[in-house]
C-alpha cells in the first residue's frame, strides 16, 4: 500500500478548513481506504465496456 497522503497533510487541511479533529489517525485510516478503493477502480479493465446511460425522472 502506497501512502499518497500523510497524517500531517490531514492536519494541514483541517487547519485550512478551520475544523478541529480529535484523532488524525482515524481520518488517515479512512482516507487511505478511500484511496485504495480508487486504486482498485483505476486498475479495472473497462476499455471494452460500453457506456450505459439511463434517464431518470424525479417528481415531487
């Protein structure tokens, strides 16, 4: 697993957003999981797949 982001990055972004985070380690773990999922999706061979679009009507 390649760490694309550090705990310091998380703390820096939190400071920029002016939010307090109690446990940067927890956020680090969660963000790493998300990035790993993106890595899995990136490796999926979808070149031969046809794009499918379906229109959905939303009514109130």
